[in-house]
């Protein structure tokens, strides 16, 4: 059976004109509060920051796509929209019926619950049934290397332990789309190598779609088939991995000089 041309594969993710703004309250200084009329209660002024300015793209089933851009460019915001954690102010995201999981530090975990309890909670939110989780929880715990800490509250975990737990859940309970936000660069050297090898195993399945945010150019080059470069909430460039990464690195080198 001949290999399907990537261009002929069905779409896994379609984003059209996606906008998202954050609202923040800037506190009013105490002096200004004292000088204002007692009848007017003011705690601060509201400011809006537009994180994404109407971006559109399509990712085909089975693609491994890197997201690059300097801090504040909208990468993590976009991943959370794709994961369904944030809802865009305008525009649409269509996952075409696929299941999706997000690997990001602390996202989706209840800190007062144990690691084991968070496995069940996270897996059920991904659509897995309790019998399905029961069958795989031993493998998740073993892969996480958390040992007796799996019964302790997540609030007692280090950032590396949280990363291990999150990665293990998504790596063992496989979804159609995996979103990875920097977690491949967290943890001890042994776990980094193991998680990288596991990610290679996951993305080797031709129908699984992966979107990776990383500041490590080598990781993006080794894993990704194409790259989206986000800059200040806009898409600056989309294309083959080496071409986009080279352009982005050149831009960052110029910005530093």
C-alpha cells in the first residue's frame, strides 16, 4: 500500500481568524484613591492585551508541527485554545472530532489531590472510562518514576515531578492530537532522554498529530515536519522546519545585537 501524500491527508486542526484578548486590572495608586470622591469606588482601571490577532492555519493529520516565537508571542495561549481551555473571542478552531491532550506544567491538575487521583481526573476529562484507566494506570505510574509520591498531594511535587506526571498521562493514554508546551526540557537528564524517546515513539504513528512549543531549536529540528513562527500574536512565517527555524534564529540574533 503506497504512502499517502501529506497534502492529501485530512485536516486534523483548522483555525480560522482566531482572536484572543486578556483583560487585566491596573491598580490605582493609594494617593489617587484618597483624592477621588468617596462615592466612587475604584480599585483600578481595566486594560486589554490582544494576545492573538486573527490567526489562521491548517494542520494535516499526522503532522508534527513546531511553534516558535519569543516570549509573549502567543504560543502557549494558542495551545490552550487548541486544547479547549481558552475560548477565542472571535474565530473558530475545528479539531474534526479528534481527541486532544495538552502536556504543560501543572495544567489540569488539582494540587490538593494525589498524583493517582489526578491521573483518574485528567484521563476522564480526556474521555477515558474508569475501566480503561484501571488497565493502564500501572504503566502510567511506572513511567512517571514517582514511586510513593504518587499517593501524595500534587502540591508537594517539584516542577519536574509535575512534568513527569503530566507527560506520563498523555504518553500512555494516547490521544489523536498531542500538544506539548516545553515539558520535554524539564526534569532530570534520564527522564528527558526517556520522554524524548517516548515522544519519538508516539509521533511515529502516522495518524497522530503533534504540536510542540519549544525554545530548543535542536528539538524542533529533530521532531518537526513543519514550523509556525508566531510574532506578537501574528503568524510571521509557516513552512519547512529548517527554513523557518533558520529565519527565526537569524531574527533573534539581530534582535540581540
